[in-house]
């Protein structure tokens, strides 16, 4: 068994250039992912995210540099690697003529590891009520939730997810984020590829900003927002029926007599911190927007 302190994923000077391309699709990336961490890989289409994910899931072998999982280079792994990982791609794949329960049961038989009860998995992604319905009649959102359940059927140690909240309403998206976070609390490491800053902000322990095949910066969402935000609050208040806004620096907040007067009069309607959003941070760090 690998050392408990060993990163689950280690990447050093990773490079990929597709035939006929003038530049590298992946240009010298380096990062590690710790056990039990939710690691977000954020960037626009064409940034190299999917290429890295294909390397780490051993679907793409033509690369230079080092890529290792569980302390072993990827090229040293055989089929036993897939016993330890779960994969949920953005485009869901299922047997349309089979029911949701039959789909999971069929996939479970491919693994040596004992699967959780199929109906428990379906309940976890809010598909318990349609467990015996054929998947061909499912919406995209339902198929995406089945996709996540399928990725969990072998109780993976490392979970690769690509845009897991695509096609979900806010309630289902929040439930899926909580399910993924619960997997991390149980010790599963999650490698999340997305361009959805809301999901990354609420779910990830750390995020890597990817642009042009390179990593521009890596940090926690909180650290990014504090570093690039402006300490202070934004106050919305109403005077004579007109809504107005004031920006108050944090270091003058308690001494601001005008703000105190507005509060005393009950004129203040909202108070917000002025932390930067992850999208703002991404734009600042990479000079691009998602």
C-alpha cells in the first residue's frame, strides 16, 4: 500500500503536442493532488484540461514528462488502475434499453471491488424513484446524475469528474456538490475539470487556473478571493426613494459616521463584502474570462 503522505496525483513537466499543431496542447504543467482533496482544474475550452484528464485516466499515452498516481508512474499501472478510479465524463454514456438499476448492476460486474447497493446509489443522485425506468427516456440532467452514480459504483479512491453539474437545476446541482464533498470527507480524492466558477468555489479545496496549456496559478478559492479582493464592504441604502451605493474601506468601517447615521435611520438595505469572485480572479491572473 502506498505511503499515506504520498500525493495521489503527481505531475511534472507534462507536455503534449498533437500532430500538425504548432504549439503544445499541454506545455510543461506541474502540480500535485493530496489524498482526500477536491482539486479543481479550471479554464476555458482548449486550455488543455481534457488532455490532462485523458492522460491521468490512461486514455492518452503520447506525452512527455512525469505523471504518477498513488506513488507509481502511470505507465507502470495495468488494468488494476481502473479498479481504483472512477470517471464521470461530461457526455453521459449509458445503455438506453436498460433501466437505471440495470445499468449500474452491469457496470458493477466489471469490478472486483464490492459495489454499494445499486438502489442506494440511485437514491443518492435522486434517481431512486426512476430506478426501474429505461434510461432512453431520461433527460440530460438525469443521465448526468446516473453518470455520477456509475462513477461511484466501484467505491473509487480517485474520482475524475468533468462538469458534474451540467444540466442540473440549482437544487440538484447543490445536492450533487454535497455528494461529491461527502466522497472527499470519506477519503476519496476528486479531480474536477470545469469552467463553472460557482461549482469550483463551493466545492474545491484548491483550484488551478489553466490557460494556453499552462497553469497560471494554484491556490484555495478563499486565498484567491482575499488576495485579489478589496478589503471593505459595499452598502446599498435608500434616501428619498432613491437607491444609492457606498464603498467603505475595512480600516475605516467603525469610524464611518455617515454609515452609522444611515444605519441608525434604517436606510441601509444591503451590506456585502467586496471580495473578488473566482471569475474576477481568473480574469486578473490570466487576462482572460471564462
